[in-house]
C-alpha cells in the first residue's frame, strides 16, 4: 500500500480522521437559494456579490482556495490586494444569471492542480492581475452583448497583457489529521516590481447570530516561540487550534458579523464587523480592526513587493496543539515535499503508465478537480422556511414558495459539487456521474455519496430523490441505480471485495424511488413516462417542465427510455443479490417484467396506433399528445432519440442457470407473450448455454439509429456526439402555435434562447454524461453481438467497425478535447491565445460543463464541472 492508501484505510476503519479537513469551502455562497430570504425567490438579487464582504452568511462560507473542517466551524482562505482593486479579493467574482449574456459565469482564473483523496496534499493556483480588476466593465460589457455574441472574459480586458499578474500557488500538507502545513508561493510573471498584500485569513462560521444564547468562539493573538500565532477556542472543535504565521506580519482581528451600517443604514451592535479587513487595507481605516487583537475573524497581513520573475513564500501551520519545536524549521518544507511525492505514488496506482505525459497531466487535473470540488453543504429547509428566532421572520410567501414540500430535508454533509462557483449545490444526476470518477481514487467516498442521497433526510417520504437546491422537486434522469451498480463493480474490481452490504442497502431504497416514478410519472398508466425537462433543459421545442401552449402533454422518448434503463439496472442488481439470497429472484422477475412492458410501450402505446419510433426516419421522437386525442411527432433529432440505446443489458447463462425461479419466469414470458420478444434476443454460446440481450432497441433499429448517430453531418462531431443533429442547422424544427413560432435550431455553442437559462444549452454542444453512457451502451451491445454486428463509422465512409471499436473511437474523440494536438493546441481552449501558447497557461485545463459541437471549445460552467471529470475514467480505460 502507498502512504495515501494507508491513510484511506485508517479513515475507513475510523482509527484516524484524515477526512476532517479538506477543500470544503464553497467558491460562492452569495446568490444561493439557502441565503435567499426574498419574497419572490430572487436569489441572485437578494444576496449579490457586493454584499458578500459585509454580510454574515447563514448556511455556509466561501473563500479563495480555502479549506475548512468537515462541519465548517473553522475556515481558512486567502485574501489579496494589489493596491489597485476597489475591494479586497477574498472570493472569486462572476456574473449573475441576468447579468451574463449567456447566464451566470465566473470570471476569475483559478485552477485545481493536485489533491489526494484524504487531502493529505493539495495544490491550487490563482492568477491575480496586477492592474485593477475590472468588475464594472465585465458586468457592463456582458450586459451589452447579445445571446449570439461571445462572452466577455477577464482575459479580453487586457489585464494580463505583458504578463502583469501574480501566480499565487497554495499548497496544503497534513502532518497529522489535525495538523496542516500551508505554503503560499507568489510569483510575479510581469516585467516590473509589483506590490501585493497577502492576507491568509482564519475565521469561524457565524453560528451565534441564529440561535439564542449560542456560544461565540474566540480567536486571539498569543505569543508562541517568537512567531505570530492565532489561538482558536471553539467549543465544538474540542482542543484549541493554533495558526502559526511565519515572518513578521501585522495581525488583524474583527468579528464575522454583518455590517448593518453599510447594508441597511442602521448602527452595528458591535464596533467590528465582517468587512473590517477591506476597510483597513483598502480604505486605510485603522480603527476598523480590533486593537485588542481578538474576535471571530483574523488575518496575518503580509505586504510585499515582488520583483519581475521573483517568487516569495509565506508559511503557516494550523495545528490542534501547542508546538514545542519551531513551526517552520527544515522539516516544514521536507514534509510538504514528502506529501507531494506520496501524491505522485498514489496517482501512479490509478493513472496508467501507458498514457502520454500530456494525457497523464490531463487525468491528474481531472482527478484534482473532482477532489477539490467537495463542499460542506448545510440546509435545513424547515428552518429556512420558518426563519430563525433571533432574526426577522421570512416573508409569508415563503410558506407557499420554493421547496415548501421538502421540509423533511436536512443536509449537513460533505458532498461532491458540480462546480463550487457556478453550481455550489448538489445536483442528483450530476452526482451519479461524479461517483464513477471518484470511485477510481476513493470508492468509499463514492459509495457514501450514493448512499447519502437515499437517506430519509434526503429522499422524500414519497420516494423522490432531491434534484437540486433551486427546486428539489424537479425531475432528474433516474441514473442513481446505474451509478450504484457501476460503483459496486468498479470497487469490487479495484479491491477484490465486492461490497454487497452497500449494494443491498441501496437497492432497498431504490425500490422506493422506482415506485415513485411508476406512480407519479406515467400519466396514463401506459408505461410511457413524462419527466419534464429531465436535465436536458432547452433541448426541445417547448419547455418540458412547463404547461404546454398547446395543452395536453408530451410522451417522452427519453423519459420512457430512462425508465427502461432504470428497470435493467435494478434487474442487474437483483440478479447479483440473488446469487446469495434466492428471495431476490422474484424481485428480479418483477424488474424484467417492468422492462419488457416499457420497451413494448415505446413501439405500441397500450395498443394505440402511434409509436415513439418513427419507422420512416429510423429514429425515436417525442410525441405531442393534444387534448383532442390527436398525436404528432416532434421531429427533433436530438439526444432524446439516442437515449433509448442506453436501456440495454446482457443476461449471462451462468447467472440465469443458477436462478431457477427467475429462469422459469423468463421462459414463461418468451412462450406466452410473443409481442415482447422483439426486446429479448438470445444467442447460443460456444461453451454452452444461452446469452440473452434485453434492449429497447432491436438489432435492426440499432443499426438504423447508429446510421444517424455516426453521421458527421448529423450527430458525430470530431469531439463526440452532439446533443442535436447538425441537420437542424439548415432544417430547423418549427412548430407554430396560436401564431407563435417555436423552433429548434442546431446551436453548437452558447444558446440563443432563454428558454431554460442561457448557459445551459442542449441544442448542439457535446455533453460528457450522455456520451459516456452511449459508449457504455455500445460496449454492452458488442458484448452480445461481437463481430457479427458491424456498421460504418463515420456513416458513408465505407469501412465497417465493431461496436467495441466505435466505442473506443468515441472515447478518443472526447479525450481529444483536452489533449494537445499535432499543432500544439488544445481544442478545449478554443481561440484564446493565452491558453494555447503561453508556457504558464497552456498546460492548465478546465473541465467545462459542455463543449462546442464543431470545434470542441469549452463552454458553460468552466471550473471543473463534476461530470466532465469522466474524462479521467475514459483515459484510464481507453487511453488517450
């Protein structure tokens, strides 16, 4: 075992709490639903960025490349000032949903470079301009631009010209579970000396303002061997902590309390408030900080002038005891180097040696992004609706507004976030994909995340899994069972010990979720499901989460297919559990029956004349069911018609033959329900026995769908499968209702419609999660058909390939987004010259939310959006 693997084992055995400290601070707490107490739920407007430095947060904290304990009682992060900015840089900045021409968008440049699963070593980089940060310009210019214009980014303002910026690298290394060595290295990349104020900051989350009589923790200056030291006394942390600060910084103290005077024009109860360091450093107000040098927020103030090309280092040490030795002796840097080397050794067990240096670097950053994107997430919906006893009551509208049906929900956990700035809240179907990548490095954490969302304080009593903070009751695709099954398999392969307790526990809760889907989302009891937007946002002609302008409802090809996939996932789990407990044979039979009924409904809705399969086009479409009873195809060639491919599973003879009860039921269906046989195909195996394929898509339909999917004039991009066919560039899908035109065009980049948020476009770009599932589906089909089924790839090219080879080709196209090509450029960076050619930028990789359908450039949320971390799994299994 490597040193990191030993730490993971100790954490699992609970002999050492290596996970107590980690990157659990958000990058944005302002503008979130949790902090919104407005009458109409306008979260962005109620708590804007301008308030963040002055208003104490209720439900969490944010900071720059920061850390906290696992309940965010004590927080540490950086603050910076270049003597030009109008405010102290304590957190990253971005545009709100209404300010950006493509929706919300972060504007700072920061990168997660490394992390181990226990966060025994972490490394992050922030690029800080030496000129004034153009806050107002970024807002004004993006508001001026239209939806068809490019976003105005920080690099476009010219603040990085002549390399006039600082690289600020922060490293964390754990000597013990409760002793953290912190090293901040500031490098001036510019041509001239430049001033910098560096304020490593330590503070307690405000827990005292919301509860009557709650104890207030204290931070105070104490002498410690000639070094500046902040003593932390917090009742919930047990032992006092100390932050030792190297050198001779000025020590600043204040309270983490709201500045009521600035925000509301009323007097503050105390003299010292949250934004005191801004007032002291930027405004020169010496009286803003506490001369008694105590409070609930503290900082060590280092002022330096850094020469061109010069690096300066600041060292700090956070520890739960008083040190007898020098906190910054030779062992300090030695230990950081040791933890960095241990990180190398650990990742060598995960990242294949056969990968190129470039591919290894991409995979390493993808894993770092996943590990840095953990966040302590706290939300008590009942308390949020009712309000705190020490605060004014929330507006009455709250009782009838957002998330009012989720008052059971109480979250107080470390959770994998899609993006700690753009989406600093969990999203259930995003999380399912996160766990696939996380299982490569930390299967216990991955399993714990999946189990967490099935707990009674997350899952609704009716069986629904919470979707996301903005609306917990929205419907995400039901991929949780798939993730449970995949993580179980990945973990078993990695450890050699399949975790049946995890699998069985999750299965029982997933039964409740499956029942919710069957009872709530099959409007007519015909096994045809309507899930609303199902995470695909603006992919359709209409907003599928809203009432239709035509009346009636949409019979969703993707909603029904997701349920077919869900049935097969549950069937696979039940068959695995039946290996040791025959009671699960009957449950497996039930899910087999569910699947064949759903698959049959795709072709024949309870005997109606209209199928979700259009035989003329050889594709699946949504069907618009009008109040008159009339039905019509909504002929959008989109992922909606490819998702039926995902509902596929192979039944191996060695499994079925050991389960006589299940086998009898299976054979009864084959004999007595001939109408279902199209979705059950059998093939004799050379060694004896019969392998069976369960699939919504028959062999003939599979070939026809793949003809479109693998056509470079349709879905197949050089960088993966597009969300909408390129066919619609010249042939938009148009529907006129009451004189109003509703349409879908092919839009390979940002969306030109605000139908479902400007920064969430499923009308042409490449999305990793569906691509990943399509690759897996092709592998399953190949497992059954083998070389007997080959198709052209690309369509019309002539040579035919097996589905396994096509899956590998899709994987290569996706990973190509991030890898440097023969021209030295990475498609992900698009036309941004700084990222493409500058030696201090070109190897830094962001894992965007989605990618341009034609050129692979990154679009949407830029900072390590979780599900794009799947590139690490693709590189691990297919190379790059």
